[in-house]
C-alpha cells in the first residue's frame, strides 16, 4: 500500500487513510515473520488466513511499535478471521501486544483465530482515559499461554463468546473504566483470574452466561484487584444488535481446536458443535446476491431534502465559506475545507432517518473531490465510502448527525449542497 498516492511507508505493512482493503492468505504459506500489520485512519478492512509472528518493538522490521496487528486513530469496521498471532515471549523479551485497538477504534470482529505464547494478548484502549473504542466481537478464538490481558476493555462494549482460554498466567478478560462485556459460553481452562477488573481503581461490568471454569484459580479481592470469581455473576446487562447461535461451552475446546487459526480451511461452526467447511457457492442467508429489481443506490433520491432547515458544522472552513452554505438550497454558495481535505456535517435536533445523500460540487470545482467517507456521527460507523461527488446510498439509518468526510482531493473541494433524503 505504498507509493506517492498513499500516506504510508514502504518498510511496513501499513493501511493508513484508505478503505476497502482485504489481505487474504492463499494456501498455507502466508506468514509475516517479525513484521506486524498497522491499521490507522482506515475502514472496511479484512485480514484472513495469515500468520503474524515474533514482532518486536525494535531490532527487527516492525509495524505499530511491536504489535502483531495494531489499530489506532479513527479505525472502523475491521474483520480479522482465521489468523494465527503469536510471539516467543513477553515485554522483557521485546514483544508487545498481539491484537491492539486504541484511539477511537470501533466495530471490530476477531473470529476463529489463535493467539498464543505472548506476554500481552492485546488491549482495547491504551489507558483509562482512552474510552473511545468499542463495539468489539471476539468469538471462537483460542488464547493459549498468555500472561495478560485478553483483553483489557476500557470504556467500550464487547461481546465475547465461544472462546477457549488456556493457560492464562496472570489475568484474562479485564473489564475496567466503565466497560461492559457480555461473556457467553466460553471455556476457561488451567488459568488464573479469567474475568474481573484488575490493575485499576475504575472497575467495569460484565454479563455472564453458560461459561465453564475448568481448574481456574481466583485472587482475593482488594486494592486494584476485583475478580469476578470464584462464582461469577452478572452485574450489568448488555444487548447485541445482531443474531448469533452459540455452541455449547463443553464442546468449545473441540470446535475451536478444529477451526481457530490460519491454515484450518476456514472452517466455521453453526452452533451444532460440528465444524463446517465453507461453501464457496453459498452467499449466505444475509447476502442473497444482487436482485435486478433492487434500486440502484446511485439512483436520484426522492422526497424532501432533509438538509433544508437543519443545522451544519464541520472540521474546518476556508475563508469566505460557511458550513451553512451546504444546506441553504443555493448552488451559488459553498463550503470548502481550510486545506484539501476535511469534513462537513448536517445535523438535526432529533433522530432522523437517512438512506441517501447527494453531494453537489460548486461551479468550477467539479471533480475536485477524490475519496470520501460518509459517517454516522452518533456512533462513528462508516455508512459508505468511495470516490467523487453525486448520489450516495446506504442502508436506512436513524441518526442526529451525518458527516461527509473528504479524505483526498485533486484540488480545493467546494461543496455547494449536502442534500439528505429518507429514500
């Protein structure tokens, strides 16, 4: 991902300020040895069927300061699946985290992966004040021979289910700084303090159901140590916005052993405790494929332009331009960022459903807008991304503020109108 058009470096595997990228290992030989993967200011990233091992902070090629996979600074929508992340020791040996998320990283799934032989399994949030990360799903992963943590969850929401934790030497799921973890049908084995709030005076919360604790030891409560056991009970309630089928906890070691990690044939579980081979001809129940009768998301929108009468703001504005110009109904006025990139938002006092926007460039600036992201400002979710102005469609979303972010341009962008529509 290096080159004059990319904001990155040639000596790293770095996905920076780009979107819609897949790294997939073909066959059984996709190994990044002493070379980590760094994701920064990017969205819609998939990493699948690769091994990342022995990434050190210094003394070898590194990415992201020694993390096997590290995400930071406005990262959205990442799926890491059927990977093997491993080290050969802890921090004293020069290794850092296997799977780190910090500085506003949201909507991440780690599935069917193996994390092992490391002092640090990974983190969510770099400190108690870094609470901008969350909406994380961990399922059907193997954590083996990890000191701590798996992970520390600071201020976010996580769904943690059907994972096999084995030989956690110091602590496991560490919910702190007000975080909430839904912990379902996991198998904890030969480990210590696998759930609780540790090394902090600001505890988090957990909802537990169906877990098995096999030869797990627990510390006494006191100071900055608040283990959930020896008889873990829920102290919060967390709901998930998606459907899922749980494997029974007693078969998790067998299922995870056959599916987790690279080079396992991408096998998955359907909740029957029997791993399944993926069917390359089956698009899946939630992806039925294109329907020729479906509307084109770039078709002209219909109905009322919801931006008229709404509010507006943004990241910056050039002299002589105004945020309000993008929703005044006039093509003769416009907003420009103070540089070549920036964002402008339309906002309402109450939740409003939007499924299409129409970006009009001012006269004399047609084609200046390069890549963009459309963001639900309420949650940080990326609704759409692409290149150029015009009509942009996405699933109908209820929100109070929607942002059009220009991430690259061939000149100075001039947005005359930022129209929003329900359909």
